[in-house]
């Protein structure tokens, strides 16, 4: 532990400590996930002849970086070991959404022999349930953006430890937990990581789903939307 130090020479009450060494990874095994990554085990060693002029500082720096990486000492930014993509905006159809929002009340009004006013009346009561159901279904059934990156396929309990027996029984094996549900449970102290938080989150696609839940819909409709429409004075002051 270093002693208190001040740049301008004055007495300082702050005690600076040296940055500890990074812990040894426990989940990152440098597995073949199907796509090329920047894991140190896959970076090739380049011969000196590959550089035209090694006297150029930038070329010398690049050669040093690649040599260190080949030796297992990657000095730059730590990139994710599992560059996977979940479902994207390409799977969401606004045409289908508005067709359902308009078609269902129109069909109900047509069955009763009503017109435009009857359709609007039914639309007031059916819009929120239909919108919520569509969002949940679309986020649950939409396929991944691409299948290039392969998931390790480990069970959920390999990454997480659930404190309650009911949660252990519900989320085990390949029964992945929604990310919003995990977020709430984690801050309530009902679940914990089996290792370093960053390491486990790097493999989030293997143990979590990103579908919308009822709590997300509830917050968006009755929390976010009213705050956006009614911009209160408390929002401006904060």
C-alpha cells in the first residue's frame, strides 16, 4: 500500500493503493464459439519480415502488441468471448402490429353491425391488451439475428445461484431466466453470480432471455409514458 501523495506538495488525507492484479478467469475457456474472436490463443505470431519498416514507431508498437498477445499477455481492451446476437429490430413488424390493433376492434364492431364509432369504442379497450400481448409474443418468438455464434449450452445453475427453492426449480438446466426478472431478483438478494460479475455477464446469452415481461410492459405504459406526457416540475429540478 502506497503512502499519501499530493501533486501540489500539500498534505493529503487520501491514501492511494495500487491496482490489484486481474483475477484469473473462471468461465472464459477460449472455446470455439463459431466466429473469430480476439482471444489470445487464436492470435498468430507474425514474422519480422511481415513489417516493411520496423523503425516506424507505429509498426514497432503493432509488432510488440502481437508478440505479447501470442505470449498470452493481451495488453489492450478485453473483448467479449461470446459475440452473440439475439433477436433484433428486423423481426419486429409494425405492419402486423397495426393490423392487429385495427383489425380486432373492426372485426368485433362488424359482428355487432357497428361502424366507425363502434370500432373506436372497442379499440379503446383492446389496444393495451393487444399491444402488450404482441410485444411479449414478438420478443419471445423472434429468432436470433444470426446463428454464427454458438452458445456453450451450459445449465443456468452453472452461472447463477438462486436462494429460494422455487426459483431453483423454475430456472435450471436450459430454462433460461428473463433478464428483467434476473435484474429484480439480483437487487432483492434472491440470486447471485457464480463468479466474477463481468465474466458471467459476458455469457448472458447462454443463461438469460431478453423477452419482455409483464413488469416491463407495466412500467412502460403506466410509468414511462405518463412521465413523458406530463413533464412535472420535479423532473426538471432533478
